[in-house]
C-alpha cells in the first residue's frame, strides 16, 4: 500500500493528505446534524473528536486512506473522501465521502470520487470498489450512478446511528466497468 496518500488533482480540486491543521474545518461541518445525517455517526460535540477523526486516518494506512478535498480556486477544504475496508487479497475497497453543505450540488463530489475511482483501479490495483449509502441519500446515489456504479441491493439494518438501525443501498463498480 501507499504511504502517505499521494496528492491527486482534478480540474477544480486538489485531493491531499489530511493534517491536524484541518481540525477546525472538519469540526465546523461534522458538528452539523445535516452533515452527519447520512454519515453513520453522530455530530461532533468537541474539537477533540475532529482531531481524533483526522488522527485515525493519519495513523492507519493499512485498511483506510482519506484525502482532504480542497477547492483550488479558494484553497478551502470542502470535504474528505477515501477508501476503507481495504482488502489487498481480494483487491477491493469501499469508498466514502462528504462535501460541506455550501458546496452541495456543484459537482465536486462527482469530480473527487471520479478521480479516486481511477486512482483506486490504476494505482492501488483494485478490482472492485463498493459504496454503502442510506436509501434517503439521493444526492450520493446520483453521484455514484453518474460515475458508473451499479446498485446491487439493500442491506437491511446495516448501519446503526442515532439509536436506530438503518438500511443501506449497496453500490459497486468493477475495473472492467470503466469506459462502458
């Protein structure tokens, strides 16, 4: 596996390693219930949680990789994205991402995840990239479908958040799906 995460660039974005200097921004948006509603975690209550969130990604490059999504024009951190549940043996991973609310609906998630998918297949030699999405998260579903992910089914009671079990839609893309 690669250590640390390499810088990736798209037309409008730069995907870079997260640092503890990002904790103020991470805290500001992960403390909003609207941001964490489909994330599988509760809103942050303290900046310590943001530091731990970042530190966990920095310290564990065996089963997860996380990039900060930076808008080039403003040099602002607008979200994060990355791989988790990585299996080298099975050449697969799951993908996760979030974009801060003011940047929703502007194509940033599609642009960042598109770059990540290509990187996963080309540099990390994945055969399959999956994603688990709350059924109510229509925006995320649209991002994945735009990028060529296939809806495979529903995992009932798969995620636990807010004292309740939630279903998750399963999506995937295989290396051979690119370019179809």
